[in-house]
């Protein structure tokens, strides 16, 4: 694990902006976000937006992990409708238990 990834995993602050329905974090003044909708104890992760100015290696994966951790803390299930997030979950099977029953990726 690189020092950069370690830094982001411990220092990344995630804001759940429920008004805009997005999880967000700021990096060097730029806003990265994962848009969502929620329904019946499920969070549908619909869109990942990372500005091209955020070029740190491993940022996308670390950001997704941090958002999944926030969702897990609330005991909610995840439905990834964003191709980026679905791909991340396919590669990182340890998050499989966060999927609702019957959902496979």
C-alpha cells in the first residue's frame, strides 16, 4: 500500500450531502462526488464524478471505499447502478455482503 493511499484512507473526509443526494469530498479545491438515490434501506449509487484535476493514483478506489464505509456504518445495502462502482465491487468481493439479496454483479 502506497503512502498516498494510506493518507487518503485515513484522512479522506466524506460529506453526505442529502440535499443534493451525493457523497462528496474535496481535494485541492476540487469536488469529487458519488451521486445516489435511496429507497427502503438501500442506496443506489448512480454516478461517479471525479474532476480531471484530481490525478492522485488510487484516488477513485479509495474514494469508493470511503463511501462504502459510510454506507456500511448506517447498516444500509448498496445497489451499484454506476458502471465504475459496479466494476469496483466486482474486483473487490469483500463488499459483496453489502449487496441486497438477489442482486449480483
